[in-house]
C-alpha cells in the first residue's frame, strides 16, 4: 500500500456520453491535479458535441445514500458540484452539505449546455440560491449564469457581488461570454473584485470547459492551495486543455485534459 494518499474530492455531476463535460471531465482533471475523484452521477444526459437533447435526473434517494456511504468511508477534502438538473437533487445535496459543513464546496452552477439547451428545470434556480449557494466556498458562474441566478441584468460585476451577498464566499466569474478582445476572469470576495486573470481569446467552442475549471479548483482546494494561486493554476490548466482540445465529433471541441 502507498503511504501517500491523494486528496479525495466528492463530485456530484451529470454524465455526458461525449466524455467532454460532466463527471468524466471531473475525473480527468482531478486526476491530473493529483486528486482522487469519488463520482456521483446527478443526471443522465443524451447529447452529442453540438447540444444536449434530453436529460433525466437520478433519484435523489440514491444520490443521498451514495454520498453518505462515501463520507462514512473516505476522508473527503472537497466537494465539487456541477449539473444538478432538478430541485429535488439540490434538496438531497443540501442535506449532505449541512451534515459536512467543514468540507469546502466548489460549485459550477450549470444551467445551459454549450449549444444552448437548458440543463435545469424551472424551480432549480430558486433551490440553488436557497440550498447550495449559501454553502459554497467557490462559485464558478459564467456571465450569463451570474445574470440568471441573480435576475440582475445591470453589469456582470453587480451580479457577482450579489452572488457574494447570497452566501458564496468567493465567486470566480468566467469571462468567455463577454465581447472583450481578451478573456478576463474575475475573482470576487466580500463583494470586491480581488484579482483578475487575463487570457488570449481562443477561436473555437468547447464542451466541458467550465467542468474542467471547477474540478481543477476543487482538487487544488482539497490540496489546501491558497485561493488566488488555486484560481491561477486551475485557469492555466483549463486554458492549456482548451488550446490542445481535439475535434472528436461534429460540434464543439473536447478539452485535452491529459498531458
Ligand atoms: N455537465 C454536463 C453533464 C453537461 O452535459 C454539460 C454540458 O453539456 C455541462 C456540465 C456544462 O458544460 P461546460 O463545462 O461546457 O459548461
């Protein structure tokens, strides 16, 4: 048996059969950062590299039992949450978060697929705000998600500040959807932008970029990396995996997470 055990990250994510997004992205990214992913599927999806056509949420009772078994058995150092799909799933995960409030939560509030299809049912936004965001250590919305969650259409800065006020300790707002020449990601804590990260804009569209980023952040947080350094390392890793992304289907490119 090895003496050095990797940090364990409990992941709640959807299954994307293209292998670009969802739980596969988590497992690959977390492995690359030296962590071990304990995967729990929240939803099954029917999709290709262009869009999501259908999804079915997994029964919340199974999700709850799976998480409780893992948490009783393994020393989980971080929890990563991606696609929730339904408010019942959010209720089940909320129970886990309340019982394990010492474990940092990294939450990618997945609401839409890259191709534009909704990955959430209508009452999910309210459940996310009430049940998950107040337990979140780092929230990683993109600009449309930040506006959607806050019903704030003023500025992305205002929306990020509101997400801090709703209880997300830190908000890493990803800037891909802005019209700017470069892509600027911003880290908000206590309603202030404490750091921005600038990257050259890449020309393609990708399937699983947000998942790669949040899973990386979860692994780095589990390793107790300082917040700003964790954001920098996770963003650098995600950028590299997008730059090397491969065209494996007829739609968006799939990040190459293995070096
Ligand atoms: N999780 C699942 C299961 C998905 O199918 C998708 C998109 O298709 C996402 C998350 C979000 O993907 P991205 O990281 O590209 O925002």
